């Protein structure tokens, strides 16, 4: 046999290996080692409990001026109770029947619901008041027995007054949750993917203590009441509800675990020897929100195992993160005895320890369960509920059925959140004071530029500047340590902004003359701290299953091995090639094709709703495809090529009429119930969708123009909220004296309110000519340009950033501005409001606030090429219905956050969204003045030449009348040209054949 031949080096064989081979091999080794490190089983960590803490808060470090409002937070009220040596009530409960109210207002009625007599209110502006005899001066817990009535499927909200006063800041809002359950029957499509079941409300009477909505405090509120008569008023904020009774009683005082365990021993309770009870999490008995539903997890050990197919097998994550959200599971034990309870869980936010209040059969068994901390782990973990010494807690369970509930709670970081929040207010006030002294120059984006050669002598102008900076530094350093302690010695990502702020403030403290140069950086840090507060409040937790077992039971392995993870990854890769748009559709089915111009997450929710509701209800199969935003050009190409969908969602408001002129979409007025469907919307929202007597789309979303203002700033300078433009003109000098400005949006959209409020129109009634040559239009144009010429409103500005730092505390904004404030300016929570925009006072004393809602408006339309006209109409009616719009809005917001709040055009659906009552009132009141510009042939020239006219009048200083008349001439030229092109007669009628010919010729742009 031939021997291998080696290249000789001495007497030893040598292998010649290329550098490329070595590089590949080394890379593979590094990847494998890294993968093993990332996926190694997580060692059993040290369990810890949140530090024992009362619900009292420290005295404020900051001035009353910097507080969000003048009301005192509950934690400080409770601390004052303790300083006054007030004691808890210790007598028999004081019960007041709901129907025995002493006063009321609004829609209030006596009812009998589910066998109980009660008082019911409609959830609008009603209130009910009871007179209560208090037997002893003491602190009381207040419980309410309630039943949510039919409404918008949102949780019920109420506010509280005692003797005509709000007892503390948080009493302005209480939440009484609805509860929901999902059908336990599993449904699957033809490919084996699970279809979500239908949820229904669990209607039953519940007793709820008056407590903080987001579980900011660990215990229910205590109310100190002097002996004698008192009035208790419950005022509606949102949703109808019945109240059966109001009870004032001894505050619940929980024993610690040691006392409970001693009681077990005294009563002779022994460890159970029953079989292990395995409870899956994905279908709880009930949950407090519609959005609290199961998710799909494809980990190898998740139960039921699901990698290739969609199977909802875990619960929680981003849907289960807000304070007060509750999930309840039911299980049954075969024997009396002591049991341990364990969960397979995951903590998805890096280094964050989520907290839950754990109840068994509706009661918290001992103190340690008030704010139980699930240690942060990497990946999935299974462990018993245990104490700080890693010793599992024991729970006594009698034979039979039991319930276990877990409620998201803030945990012991409440003091840190409160202190940081107040610091944000004080530093924001300091920033405003510095701006007033130094900010003589700002660029278009609101960036402050300061003369570095100027000596500002800030310590003389603001004597306490150093003290305030040092206080903020002390607060942040203490808060940082508190957060580390609560998180078991590790620091979550939201701790970094604290360190950044400390470093910045120390630099300012060292040399206060550098503060003016660092105001832009200060604004960025303030925003990061505000976002950090929101992150602290989010307590995400995934649960796969629960184990109820005799003490000492070994838990199963729940971490995937390297081979298991690689196998799952391969299966996921293969599954990624499936056509997810056609799930549930067989090859021979009649299929409705729908295109949606939205993001993937948004479209996935629509698919789920179709599978859960539309298809089961109608039998119509739907194929949904995601297309890019602003894809109208793509739609026209698809139509000319015979590949258009039946229905498209997310189309910009100005497009349907342009398509209708070309005969590409169907007139919805041809359906006999179109008028009934149109009644869902504000009448004026249909104007841009109508042409020549036809309706060519249904509104999906609708924008608004509102006046946003900083309540703290206006209160500080003693300014009233303007109602008319004359009020705005009067406010401007006061703002300018304080170094502040008013914001009005640039661009042609800014002309629309002035035009409509002065009685003008864009076009003549037949749509053939511009009406901007009328006197009302000229008055509106002068009012618009005078804002910049006479009143020196900034031509451009970053309203959002300057609103945050107080330089521009009032101005006109829309839905997008609201989203930015709600998501990225949490430090301003409670410091701003939105109200209907200013208007023009009419002779009858009414203020005309007319404005457009076209900014972020989208529509749904039906293509002329559809072969399923009736089915497409059913889909459009279903999609724009109140029920689906509310449900979709709830799902989107619960998944993606408040920044994705669905601004539905359905009037009734808007009332079911999570707007506060004040915000909803502002939106609906403004929509009463909604007025829209019609879409006409050649209308795109109107915006172009109005911009030219504004440039001439404002930038070049030309006469307003001449500038507007020049614009009208050019606009009319284009209107006539397009009318001739499409054979439009003087009566405004269009030659349909001619328009279809244009489409056939392949016109590329509508």
C-alpha cells in the first residue's frame, strides 16, 4: 500500500494549510464559542425581594413652582398622616348602598344588574355623591363594588372628591378594569397555524379598593376622615358603570411570610405529596385588557412546542408591561397541603427586574407577594417563587379549584421616579429662566446661540442656581443607587441617562457661566431622563407555564442546548419561505385581495382580525399584502397592468378623486347602504373623496389642528389661553417680553384656517375656477401673512423641541405633534394641554374655528377592476365599523405604544380610544368645525402658487392683493388646461369614456 508523502521538515510530517482556511476555521470556532456562551444554561441566580418600603414619599427637594400642579402626591400626604400620628380605623366596616346617594348630576339612574341593585352613570359628565357618617377619626380604606356596563370596551375611569376637595393628586383618576376571556377552543388554518379565538367580556360584580391606577403604590390608598358627616363624590371620566356599594373599612395589613409559616405549623399543615400540576399560560381564566393575549414563541422548550407553525404558547412581553394589568389562571389541586409555585418565565428587557403583585383566590397571601421581583435572566428560566435566601415559599391550598393572579406593579422605584420627575420640572424651569436672560438668538430649529464673549453673571440674576444644580445631582445619585438596589445590584439601561445628567450638571455647577452654552445639551438630557422614567415603569415579563408541586420537586430543564437551538434556527429559516400573506387560503378559494400601505406590525394585526372575525363572520377569504407607504404610483401601474388588488387601505386623502377621474376606482354611492356607512364620519371628511356626485373612498384616519400649550409656563406668566386670533395678538407681546414665541405651522396648510374662518372658499361651487379672488380669501390671506410681517411669528421653528424647553410654550399642532409629545416628552406629563385652535369671532358671538383635518388622513378604496365587488364592499364596511376600529386601535396601541394611537375617522370609534376626556373633547369640538378643500382637476397648482404668493408677501414685501391675484391667474390657467384634457363641460360633468382612454394610454401619474 502506498504511503502518504509529506513535505519534510526534519523528521516530522507537516501539513500545509492556507491562510484562508485558517481564517475560516478560526471564525467558525469564535462563532461557535460565542453561541455557546450566549446560549449556555443560566445558573440559578440569587433571588431577592424589593427593599421593604412604605408608600410614603420623602419631602420634596424642589419648589412648589416646579411641581406639575399644586396638588400633593399621595405618598407625601401619607407621610404627613404618619407625622400627625393618625391611626388606621379598627372597627366594623361602614357600608353605603349605591342607590342611597344624596346628590347627583347628569345621566344617573337606579338599576338592577345581575341580581344587585345599584346606581348607574353614563361615563360622560355625570357624578354621584353619598353622605357618610364616620364613627371615628382615623385612616380608612375605601372599596367600591362595581360592574362595567356596555360601552367602548375600555376600562372605566372615575375621579374622587371628598367634601368637595381632591384629597391628593392621584385622586383625579381611578381605573376600574373590565375583564376578558378567550375561547378555549383552539382553531387552526389549513396550514396548521393557530387562529386567535374570539374574546368576550366577563361580566360580574367585583370589589376593588381605591388605589393608584398604575400600581405606583404597593397598598390601596388610605383616606383620613374626621368623625362626623362627609360627602364622597365619584365623577365620571370614561365609560358607563354601576356601583352597588361603597365601603369604608380597616386598611388591609398583611402579615409577613414568617408569621404565615408559623401559622401553618400551628394548624398542622403538612407538605403535600400530590402529583405535579402543570398550568399553561396562554389561555388564562381572564385578563384585565383585550390586549393581554398569548404570543408565539419558537424556543425549543416552550410549550406547546412550535417552531415551524404559529402557535400561541406564551403570555406577556410587550403586552404585559404597564402597571395595573392583571392576568388570572385557574387550577385544581387534588389534596389539601402545602405547595410550591414555580413559573417558566423570561425577562425580555436587559438587566430589568419586573415586579408583580401575586394573589391567590383574590387575596395577597403575605407581604412578600405585594411586589415580588422576578430576577433578570438571559433566555428562559424556571424557578419557584422564593425568598431572598433562595428558599421557595410555601402556600397552603385546600383541595379543589383555585385562582392565581399576577398584576404588574411599579415596585420600589417609586421614590426614584418621583424625585427624578420633580427634578425635571425644576431644571426645566431653570432652563426657561436662563433662556429669558440669555437667549437673544435662535436658529430655525430652536438651537440657542449665545455670545461667548458676554458675561451673564447668572449667579446674581438667579441666586439659587448652584443650589438647584447640586440638589438635582444629589437626587440623581441617590436615585441611581436606589435603582441598583431594587434591581439586585445590576443597573438597567435606563440608568445611563442619570449618569449623563450628573456629569453635565457637575460641569455646569463648576462654572455657571457655561450654562447658556449647554442649554441645547441640557434639553437632550432632559428628554433622555423623561424616556428613562417611562422605561422604568415598563415591567415586561413572559410566562410559558406554571407548576404547582409538592415542596422539593425538581423543575424540568428549560434552556435549549446548542444542538436544539441550531435545529430550531434551521426550521425557522425554512419556515421563512412560506407565503404568510395567504395563510388560511386554499388554492380553489374565492379570495379578496387587499393591499395595505402600512408597516408590517400594523398589517399583521389586520390579518389577525380578518382571521378571527371577518372570515368567520362572512365566509370570505382575504389575502393581505403589505405595500410601501405612498405607493399610489405602484397601484396605478398595477391597475394598468391588470394586477390591481380589490381593495387598498392607507391611501392618502388626495388620491381617490384623481383615480376616479381616470375611471380606476368604484363609486361607493352605487351601493344601496352607502349613506348609512357615510354617517359614521364627519361630513366634511368626505368632501375630498367626492367628485361629480360620487363617493370614491371611505375615510380611515383623520387629522386635527389644535392649540397646544404649556400649562406651567402660561400660569407662571399669568397668561390666559387664547380663544380668538385677537387674543393671540394680545398674548404675543407678553410672550416676547419673556423671551418666548408663538408657533404657527409654515406652508400652505397654514392658510386654510384663515380662509375658512373668514368665510372664503378655495374654488367656485362648480369646481371650475379658483375662488381665491374673493374678498374673504384676501382677508384670510392678509391675516395669515400678517402673523409673520406684523407680529413676527417665526417663519420656521422646531416646535417640538422648543415646546419642550419652554421657549415656545404655545402653538398650533396636529396629530403628529401629539404623538411626539406623548412618546418623547414624558418629562412634560401633566404640564401641557390641547384645546380647539383660535378662531374668528362672528357677529352672533360664536367663534368660527374652521380648520382642515387632512394632514395625516388616509382612506380605503375599491378598484374598478375587482371581480368581487360585493365582497369588497363587505370588507370596507367591516373595516371602517366602530367595533373593528376600536379593536384595531387597542391592539396597535397595546403592541406599539401610545405613539401608534389610531386616529380613526369613525366618530364613535374615536370615543373608544385611549384619549383622556379633555383630549377627546378637544378633538371632537374641533371636528365640529372641520372644513376640507375639495379635490378638483388641476388643483395641485393651488398649493404651488399660494406658496409663491406667500413668498412674495412675506419674504419680498410685495402687496398681498397683488401677490394673491397673480396666484389666482396661474391657478385658473392650470384648472382650464386639465378640464380641457379630460373633456369636462362647463356644468362640471366629466366624460367618463375620455377618462378611461387616458388610463388605457398608460398615464403614469394621476
